[in-house]
């Protein structure tokens, strides 16, 4: 105790210096607090890059084999890549590359671009542009979604306005990262050629394409360099309007010019005619805004909202900009609830101290230590680059319970010396000196329990690193403050207790009397107590094995995401009608604040048979259901719309899926044989749908797509000097929405699209009406003479790869009360029951994959925490035996945590695991307080082990009860689980409260018995030396 007594004595002798240094520490914390970033969760960069490739009109098979595969071959050589998936649909491929957490995303981006450049030579020559990439972070959801609509403006004009004005202006705001525009109808000029008019004049679609490409250009022209001036040359080489294109001369017929208007309609349209979005019931587009890594979410959104009025003033009066989803509302509400929880915890802890100490000055001193420790922790959080988020604030809330432990132990011991008759200064010096080693032991062993959390792998480890360091830094600050400020204030303000001769015993005295009687009985029946300990150990282990395991609780963040799926061969028009029918149902639900939806190929949506819904719910207090309950309530209503399914999932702060998903959890199947994969995927899907534990089962195969195959007669084509490539080019011109040219303005560039007339595009008979020109004779050859339509077949709308192998993704939600761990077991059982061949491999993805990884490491994490605590205690006590006595308090805590989780209907989630780790640090405090006193009594006063442990239990009973109640009441508001974001915090509070309740009831009686049992078992004739830290001056 020398070091601590010396520090405490110096502080007692220099109260002004001590108080001023404390004030300085508080000021630093207060200055740091408003500068801390605000976020829902700690920063967890998940290095991911998405690569997008476009080849309008190309089939899914062509995109997969000719575009995705060459790119995958090059990407597979990039070091540090953990997963590569791709999805290829009509005209597009989307590849997602995930890297190890320690991989620099900038380095990965450079390597991806190099791989794209290498693969360029093997990609189709007619791709409009090379594949593009963007950095994404699946663990970070968009911070703001704006819906933009107009009752008067055409969709193309609105989309152009959003892209050129809103999106670009918002992207320049500090903190804004990527902006995705969903439902965008980019303006384009569409040339809709008439096959029969072309045939009558003797023209082909290739003639139209070449004429446009050669007559609308934007090339360098040079300048006139005169003797006195320079004049830049400019021409009207670019065409900007449909009427300009209509006047183009594309050929001559009998000496008369043939204008483009004679064979085609030229209209303003969009690049993709099959895309549409709605904001509520108004056509519009969505701006999905993400933040830059590390940016303060609240400040970023505040800047955007502050800029919106000025931007809206620049828009036409008919354009409305509404906030669809603002994640800062739930973030603010959640953090506000945690702050209220923190305040309640502080008040409850102060009430406990007042109840037991029954002295205002002592209560205020402990409260001061608590306040200083918490405020100072903000300074360390700022230095470490942490944010104010749900996990760091929960760490502080939990810390309230054990931060006061140090102060309570010190102040209670000083209070005891005052009761014994010492004056204030002497009581402060003795009290702090005697208890210093105990305080250090409690705090160091508590910190030791957090050490394994720092080595957790994956995104989960990243998330809890801030939690662990925030809690440990707060604890270490409390040690310093408790051994410096607390004795200083005690020497100045604490007074000797006044005892009245006829005063009734207080609550703590009566409680102590009951405990003393119980302790005597326990010591008289030691075998029974050993049996109770063994039973609690067995039940704790059994309870952990059999309790359902989960990942993170499903949060209610106030927004719901949806994916629609219709028949694979559905037309665009029918898809729009079904979407609008569903939109009416969503709009009628009283819990909905606002919503938007879209159909068509846009962003991550690759097929017409799929669409997206974004639903913002009202504030939690303004609706009668949670997000999950809303989904359960509206699902039966949505099922009334025939021919389409809307899969809904509650938006989560923790999102580990690498791409869009229909549900919370994903399972991927892989095989070399695509047909076999499809067969068994369907069987597994149907098997899971028959199990009530699963909800919203779906897969992404979408095999019902209609494929119209065209057989080319190569011999007939060769007679005219034509090839299969010429036929493909003609088909692409007719049906591929081919981008044949572009024109630029000062603010954007736009495409010219070539296609057949809308009335002819959907008919097989169109082959009879357009021609190819023979390069041998120049005669016109009808396409029907070279190719014919086969009977339509069925094929996939999209083709997925995982690690270059054909893959199928299953998505599923869980029924209420079903834990993810049970679902994993059930899914594997379903595979075995249907006899899935070993040639098909499967693994979980996203949250389910992270859960499996964390589940495998859970026992090792608990064991590591126990070993770390044992080592620290062994070093402090210079003993192999006494740490075992202290650790013997833990089985009862584990049993209490499991029992309370079971009573509350909670599975053993990651948050409950963190609660158990906290218990490992908190509960062994009882043993330390007992054992430390007993060892001192044996060594310095010659008491027998039984006398020493009995006196230790009675003397330290009050600080044990006070510190346990402080920790329990500090976690109680978390357990009660009220307010926004409570779902995430509640399991931790339940585990801590349950563990403390049971451990307090059992360990007060089992720990002294185990101490005596180990003393007899490992009895040494020589007294053990006092711990180095416990020596006195």
C-alpha cells in the first residue's frame, strides 16, 4: 500500500492542488464532449468495392460469361480479397469485392482499376464504357434519403435537375460521401425506327446508326491566329434536339434525300424506358446519401438540411423535396435515451450510497468521484478518436456501477475509521492506505476481463474495441480519482458519525445482523456450501450450452426496406400496376410516415421483375407497433396483391450484408453445375418454407424468365457475305436500346438511343420487316432468310457467381422467438433431410456468417477473460491459490445471467456475451474485498483462517452490498429497455442484473467456505508475504 498511501497522503496534505488539478481534468472533459463525433455505432470500415459493367441488351448469360468472368479472373489475383460475388442480368453485371479489415481501401481501389484495365482487352468491344467502381461500406447505412417529385415536370427533366443541381450541390457539402440516385430517368434522345419504312426505302438500322454517328460530333477545330487577335473556331457539329436529328439526311432515294424523320420517330425520352420511381403517390426520384468515413453523421445531415432551403429556391415551384428517411432522428433519440438512462443510473447509485452511508458529505464525495471520472472519460475518448454512439455510451452507463466501486470502498473504509474514533485527517490517511491495494486489485482485474474484447476479430471486434477501451479508461480514471480526490475531500468534509444511545439500528445494521446469522450457518455446513457451488457451476455451464444463441437483437431504427419479386417474365407495365397496388396498402397503414418505391433496372436492382420499397415509420411514441410488428401486420395485406411478393426487413445500424438482400440473413449455395444447383436450391427453399421457424424465404434464381432463342443459318448468311456478328449487330440495333452517340452540354452529357418502333419491338414478326445489306452484292437480305425464332424457353433473369462459381443466394427472416443459432441448426438439418449432394457447398453470408464466427470464438473469449483475471490476481497476490477463491464467485453470476435471459425471453446474443464479460470483471470484487481483509488478518494479527474470513465477511459486508447494488442499479435502466434503440442495449442489462442478483445471494456464503477449503487443501506452514502493493509506510 505504500505507493497508494503516499499519493493519498500527499493529496490530503495539498488539498488546493488536488482540487485544482481535478477541476482542470473536468474542464478538459467538458471541452472534449461537444467535439466528439456522433454516430449510431463505432466506426467499422468494411473495405468493399463494387464494380458495375453495362452492355445494354446483353442477356444474363452473355453478361456472366463475357463480362463478369473475365473481370473475376483478374480480380481473383488481388491480394487480401476475402470474398468476390457477382450478379449478371439483362445488360448489366454488378461485382462486389470484399477485403480483409486491415486492407487499405485506397490500395484496393488502385488494384481494382489495374485489374479492369488488364481485363479490358477481353471484354466485348461494343461496351459503351469500361466497367466503373466505387467504394462502399456495407456496415454503414445511408444517413439521409431525400425524395424529389413533381406533379407537372416530366420524369426525365426531373431526373436531370436532380443529377445536375441537387446531387452535385449536396455532394460538395462537408461530410457527404456517395450519392446514389434511384429511379433515375436520365434524359436521352430516342430514335425509334420503323422496320417496314426502312425496308421500303432499302435501308438498314446500321445505316441509321452510322449516319447519326458521322453527323453529330464534338471534335477539336482549332483557332484562327491573326496578326492582332486569335479567334477560336466553333461549328454546329453537335445536335441537341429531336427536331435537329429528324432533319438529318440518311440516304437518297431516286435522287431525293431521305430524312431521318421519313423512317423513324425521334423523341425526347430516357436512357432506359423501363425505370420509374415514386415518392408516395407522386412520380419522382430518390437521393440516397451516405457519409464520408469518420464524418459526424448528425453534423453532416444538419449541413444538408441547412442547405436544402437554398437549393429548393433554385428549383421550379412544382418540384417538392421531402425527407424520406433521416437516420439522425433515431440516432438522436437513441443517444438521448442512453443519456437519460445514464442519469437514472447515477441517481439510483447515489440513492444507494445515501441509504447505506447515511451521511450527506460521504454521499457527495462519492458522487463527485463518479462525476469527475465520467466527465474525464470524454477527454480520453476524444484523444483516442472515438465517437458518442450507442456502444460507448452504454459502456459509460455500465461503468457507473463499477466506477463508484472504488470510491465506495475508499469512503466506506474512511467512514469506518471515523466511527472508530479517528479524526478526519487520520481516518482519511488510514482508510485510503488500508484499502489502496484492494482498489487496485478490483480495478486491474476488472480491466483484465476486457482485454480479450480487444482481440475479437472481424467487424464485431471493431465495434467492441471502442466499448472496451471506453469502459477500461473510465475505470482507470476512477482508480486515480478515488485514491486522490476522495480522501482529500473526506479529510476536509467528512465528520464523525453521531450515535444516539437509543437510536434504532439502521437498514444496513439490520441487514448485517441477518447476514451474520446466515454466515454462521453456512460455515457450520461447509459441505453443503461446496455442493451449492458445484451445482451452480454445473448449471451455469449447462445453461450456456443449451440457451438459444443469437447475433445482435433486431433493432427498431424507424425505417423498413423492401424488395419486390414478381414472375420472372412479367412485363414492365404489369410490374408498375402491381407496385402501385402495394403502395396503396403501405400508405394506408397508420404507422407509416412516408415511403418511396421504384421499379426497373436502377442501382442495385438489376431486373424488371424486382423493385424496391423504402418505408419511414413514425416516431416510436407516435405508432403502436415496432418495426418488426409493423412487418408482421402489413404482410397479410400485401399478400392480397396477386402475382407479386414484397419482402420486408427492418433497417439495422449493423448491416453486414455485402449487397441488397430480401431479408435479414443469407445463405449461399455453390456448384460447378448450374442446373443441379438450381434444382437443389429450389428443394431447399421449399423445405425451409415448410418450417415455421423461418419467414420470408426466397432465393435469387428467378428461373422463370422467358428466353426467345434465334437460330442463325450460318450457311445462308455466308452466301450473302454475312456473319453471325452481322446478325447480332442488327438485333442489338433493333432490340438492345443501343447507345449509338452522345452529346455534351456545359453541365452534363446525354446519349442517343437507337431501337425499333415501340409497336414492333415486342413482336417476333419484326424479323420479317428489317433487312441486312449483303456486302457482296449490295442487295437487301431479310433477316428472316438468315435466322428464325425457336420456341421460347425458360431461363434465369440473373446469374450469380460466388468466388467464380455459379451460386444461389437464399434469404430468410426468423419467426418471433427463434434464435439465429437454432435457425443455423435447422437449416443444416433441412439440407441433410433433402439429401443435398456434397457437390453443392453452402455457407452463411453477412450477419449469419459473422454470427457463426463469433459463436465459435465465444467459449474461448470467456476462457480468455477468466485466464486474464486469474493472471492479474495471481501477480497482485503472489499466489496461485487465492485467485481461485476470488474466481469462484463467477459461476453464480453466469447462472444468474442465463436464468434472467431465459425469463425475459432473450437469446444469448453478442450483447449478452458482453454482459457476461462485464460480470467476470464485476462479481469477483466480492471475493477480493473478503480475501484481501482475511489475508491481512491472518498475516498481521495471527487469526485462524476461519476467524479471519468470518471477520472479513462481516467487516466488508457493507461495501460489498453497496458496490453490488450500485452496479445492479446502474444496469437496471438498460434491462428495463425503454426508448429508441433499447433492443440493442437490453440483453446486456438483463445479463448483468441477473448475474449480480444470483451471485450476491450465493457468493456471500459460498466464497468464505471455498476460501477455507482451499486453505486446508493448500495449507502452508509459513505465512505468505504481503503483496508488494499492500506494504505500508
